[in-house]
C-alpha cells in the first residue's frame, strides 16, 4: 500500500510539473509574440495583426494543453466543473482566433492580388 501511495505522489508531482511547463511555454510564447508584433506594428507592417493572432492561438494551445493535463489529477466534481468551463472558454477563444486568422489571411491575400 505504501508503494502505491509513493507512485501516486510521483505521478501527481510529474503532472504538476507538466502543467507548469505547458503554462510557462504558453506565457513565453504570448510575451514573445506581443513584443515582436509591437515592433512590427511600429514599423507599419500589415502582417502584424495576423502574426499576433497566430501567436495568441499558439499560446492558447499550450495553455489548453495544461488544462487538459490538469484533468488527470482532479479529485472532486466542483473542481472538474470549473476546469471544464475553463477548457470550454479557451477552446472557444482558440476557435475565434483561428477564424480571425483565416479571414485576415483572405484579406491580405486579396490585397496582394489587387496590387499585382
């Protein structure tokens, strides 16, 4: 029984580190994207908004991965409901950002076609 408890503790710690790593990567992607897109915006680059949307989408994917991993260690129903709501909100945001990326790409593509 003691061995099983030790394995469970190791699993819990490993999952916590995985969650922390994914959340940190998402944070780093978001900060890097914001800084690079700010520099593009200052230089009047027309692709700045598209780059920002792509970076936010990527950061959200890492954050969503952390939330999915968190479901492995959820113990009670209330915590699972809150986690489910967070996952749904992040998934909806990801969907909206991907929709914005597609429409921005079409807009930029149409603008480039007209310029040729």
